[in-house]
């Protein structure tokens, strides 16, 4: 029932059988005894996985595997039990998909290493990790803790379940389907072997799922460690490295989980870096806001404001540790002009524009001339006639709130550099 509640709260699409999450309870009521007997007798066979292509930020696509809701329920139930066995063995510097751990903690740990002088960073990228996991190695690792043959058989069947792409079933002999409830746990179990190797070598590292970085004090040391870890991944875990995205970085060229680092110029504080948002993070935010404020998007002004608020809360909730006040001010001005453009476009006909401008306090002569202007909509949105009539105060009355204002409310460190306080204190504030 705990697994059912989790699957229900996660929602998600139907699998190859077309059974939705809302229909799962009725299906279990009618088929529970059959499913239970098949599980106990070792006869249960998972259904095929539905393959769905999702766009990635770099322009490529990522193949997600969507199991049926029944298999998602059973995977969630199995994951809840075996996670307890493995969680006690996971290393402290693994932050992905674990209870009471998050990406912000990983970023703060990386900043702590950098500000402590470990500024030659081995940045490694595993090439399509979820598609390259070796089933034999993973099952051998699982067998150390899980001795139940029925459970191991079930996991093996889930790993080997074919994936349906474009209406055709494709066999799978390696990889963990990205999108199933078990995949985050299995990836942590696999890469915990890498964590143990790095701990054995006494390295300072941060890992979040398949993203990991090692922090060293010299370029020579970074090259030596990078080669050793590369050979370990290749020979022991059979995981390939993406050479194009991997390398040795300095802090100014290094990004982790959407955060970048820039030096701080404070007297007596050399070699210190503060957090900023990466270019990719800004681009993704701007793209979302552009989609919402596109003049042809079919929604009312209030609906646009509501969607903007949701994006603001989510983005700032993640990036609030970074120093982003100056850029937010610039972004807010751009977004307000986008909203003015939507309003101007919604007024449509010249006579309606004239009447609305007069209601906003513009005299008849100016309202008439501006309503008949030949300027394009985006130029008009930035012109004095709309900036002085559709003011910030009037937008606030309609529910708009600037990102900078929201940032000042939720960011606890605006008046104090992040590195001047203990990391544990900052993490507690972020979690709170």
C-alpha cells in the first residue's frame, strides 16, 4: 500500500497496456491473488517497456522507458525493501536520489572543496550511463546483500524486459530503463562501487547520480587520478567515458548541477569563489518564460501570471543559493515588456487601444496617435507610452511579482557571502 500511494502521487503516463494510474486500484482488487501467486512461484513476467523520446537541453534526445503501472508498483515495493539494505553502505558524498540529500548539498560541498584550495577539478561525464549498465555486474553486486532468489529473478526480468520503440519490440541486454522507480536506486548501487574506490584512494569528490567530480590541488595530481578512475570504470564497471565532455577544469570553467563559480574580489580573501547560475540555467528559464508570454499562447492574462509564478518559485527554489540579484533585475525588465506586448496584442483593434490608453490616463491626442502607430508590437511594448501606463504597480495589482522581490524574500544569504559561514548552517537554511 505504501508503494501504491507513491505510484499514485508520482502520476505518470500509462505503459504499453494502456492502464492508467487512476485505474490501478481497481485492477489490483481484481487481480491481486493472481499476481501474488505468480510472484511467490517465480512465474511473474513483466510486460514490455514503452520507449518515449524526450528532448535534451543540448539539442539531442533521451530515451525514457515507461513500465506499466503494475510493474511500477512492484518495482516501488521491491525498491523500498532493498534500499534499506544498501543505504547504510552508501558513502557520505553521494547526494543523488537519497533521503535527506539534495543537489544543493552537493553544490555546497563542491564550493567548500574549491575554497579550501582544491581548484584542479577532474570533471568526468559517463556516456549514456543508464543505457550502458552491465546487467551481470549489477546483479553480482545485488547478490551480496539480496539473497532472495525470487527477488533477484524479478529484478533480472525487469532489466531484460524489451522496450517498445515505434511499435516494435527491441531486446535489451544492458542498461537500466531511465524512468522506472528502480533505476535511481540501481544506479546508486552500481556507482557506489566507484565511491568505494575513490574513498580507498582518499580522494575529495562529489557525486550526484551519474555526475561526479574529483577535486585536487595540482594539475599533475588531477591527470594521474583521472587516468586511474578512467581505467577503473572501463575495466571493473565496464562504463564508458564521454571524452568530449570530460577533462580537467579550473573553477571558472567548471559547472555542477546547473551552478557555476566566479572569483570574489574581497581584500584579504584570495582564491575564494561564489556561486552563480550557469548559462544553461539562464537559457532554460528564459525559454520557459518566453513560451508562457508568447502572444499567440492561448490563455488569459491571469493564467499567464499564474504560470509565471510557478516557474519563478521552482527556479528560485533551486538556484536561491547563487548570487543572481543583478541578472534578475535585468530579466524582470525584459519579462515586464513581454507582458506589455501580450496586453497590447490582446487589445487588437486601434479603437480599442485608444480607449484603453485613455482609461490608463493618456490624453486623447496621444492615445489616438499611439493606437494608430506603425511600430511593431515589441517596439511599442518598450516605448514610453506603455512603460508609463502599464506600470509595475498596475502589474502588481494583477498578481505579478518580480523575481528579484521573490528572491530577496527567500534567499537567506543576500547580505553575507556564502563561504563565510559553516556549510552545515547554509544547508540547514536551504532545507528549511
